[in-house]
DNA sequence: ACCGTAGGAGAACGGTCGTTTTCCGTCAAG
DNA sequence: CTTGACGGAAAACGACCGTTCTCCTACGGT
């Protein structure tokens, strides 16, 4: 068994980086651990990414795409309408219950690499994209002020993620869902056709 | 000028540790930087704390006490009643606008030191104490289900802190205040005397 | 058949880290 | 005056880090 061409090696490196960086933290994981987990040589990592910082950024960019795609898909399975608001928290509940759940990767790196402009930028971009997705969900909920609902959902989603992480309580998703339903009830007094 | 007795040296070390660990992250700051900032010798740090891990834990314990005391005091300045719920978010708004604001120290270490049992325990304890404080606030708000309100406030507070941190948006406090007011409006249909 | 390239294994590098140690100064109690 | 505890300055330590380098193997295109 020979080839292990370019894209395969790169994917193995990103897989190992994601697993280790997300589980243990970026600074706690050395490049030796990544290359060992990926089964490649140190030289190969630097041929593909040039530096550990670039590998970290690539890991974050790919996770950003994957995570938002996953949430978007979970929301799309629900019928259009206010139910998609609740579907967000149902999806979060499944995520929190996964064995390797360790909070939001972008919040973690923002706290860990407080002085890394690229890490801060990637985290900010990710949260902006999440906010945009929640705005879409809020726009379909039939409330008067979509922007206000999106802002409030953002706070509930972030609060649920950090609570599930720090307190180790996966039920935070259901409490967020309940709070979102209460907010929906209080806001749908308008545009009822 | 001579003395610099025991408690003064210890306080200087904790002050330096808090400033540096909170601003740059625990792993990014070496003990050399702490002792240089505190103006003490390396030996003195180890005479007082024994290890960097113990210094980190002492820093977190003191910050836990101080931060909760600060929030408790801010809440106490408001009239008893539902206004104390809003006072929580007013206090957060002031905190977010401070120059050195860098998110919740306990969320940061929970993400950074994912595999340190003591860091996880201190963070969990801190969030439990915050939850207890919010329960007190909710108990005075005159709603039917205090526990549910406290849970929802917890999500909004955590969400506001992480949003203000990652997105650099201090207005998250006002959006949290608005969401809390909406939740109060929807919940105070009972126990109106 | 040949050469260029990709990759693996591992050593080596300079730097930094947490921790310990040595040496010296200084104050307080006996 | 002496002793001992405390603290500062700095060196030393072993370990680990990110990065680069050398040597070797194996494949693909021409």
C-alpha cells in the first residue's frame, strides 16, 4: 500500500490537528503529537502548512465550515417557521451529549491565544457567520423584529454552549430551547396575518 | 524601605499573576514574567505557592471571590425587586467597557487547561456560585417559577460575556438586559399579589 | 532505466519553560 | 553579636517546544 498522495496526507494532518487541538487545547499539543497521530513525518507537516500557526488556522477554518454546515443542515430538517428556532437547540443538545464535546473551539482559542490576531479574527468571523445563520432562522419565525430575536437567540446559544462546557451540563440545550420558546411567545404578537 | 513582609509579597505575586494570566492566558505567561512583574525573586514564588499550578489556582480562587463580590455589590445597589435582574446586565455593561476586559477568566482557563482537573473544578465552582447569585436575584423578581428564570438568566449572562469577548461588542450587555426584560414580562403573570 | 518528487524516520538546533540551587544582603529575636 | 528566617539576583538543570536538516525508500512520468 503505497500512494498516500497529497490530499490524503493533508487531510490526515488536519484530522489529527482537530482531534488533538480541540480536545486538549492548542498550546498543550505539540507538533510531535500531531504528526504522530497523523502518522506522518514532521517534515511533511511543514511542507504542507509551513508553521504550527498556519496549521492552527487551517484547522479553525475547516472546523468553522463544518460546524456551521452541520447546524445549517440540522435546522433545514425542521419545517420552515418558528420550529426552526427550536431545532437549533435540539441540535445543540445532540452536540453537547457527544463524548468528545469540549465547548466551542473558537471561544476556547479566543481565550487561549488572546494575543493572536489571526485566532481572534477566525473566532470573530465564525461568530459572525453563526449570527447570520440565526438571523435567517429568526427571519422565518414570523415575529415583528427579526433582528432583536436573532440577537437574543445568539445570547442563548452562546450561553448554552459555555454552560454545557464549563458546568458539564448537557441539559443547558433544553433550557435554552425553553427560553427561546418563551421569547417567541412574547414576540409573535405582530405580523400574525 | 525594608520590610515587604509576607502578606505584601504574596499579594504582589497574586496581583501580577492575575494581570498577566487574565490578559495573556495562563500557558502564554511564564513564571519569569510573573516574578518580574511582581518585583520578587523566583525562589520567593516557590516559597509561597510551591508550583505554577498552585499559583494559578490561588489566582482563580481570589478572582472568583472578588468578581462575585463585585457583582453582588452591584446588584445590591438596585431596589429589591425585578430591577435587580436588570442591574445584573447594567453591571456587565460596565465590565465589558473596561479597557482590560478579556472575557470570563474561568471560561478561558476551562478551554485552555482542558485536562487540568483543578482548573475545571474551580471554573465549575465559580459558575455554581454565579448560578446561586442569579437564583437569589430571580427569587426577588416576583415571578412564578424562580428556578426557571434563574436558568434563563444564567444563559443570557454567559452568552453576553462570551459575545462581548469574542465579538468585541460591549453592547451585548444591553441586548441581554432587553432579553431579560422580555422574559420577565412573559413570566410575571403569576404571584401578582 | 532514470530522475524528480513526496514522504517516513529521526537527529539536531536554538530557545523557552518550570523548578531548583547557590550566593548574598538584611532585619528581628535571643 | 550571633543566629536564623526571609527575600533578591542569577545561574543551572532537565525537559520540551517549534523548526530545520540529513538520510533513506518508493513511486510516477519520460
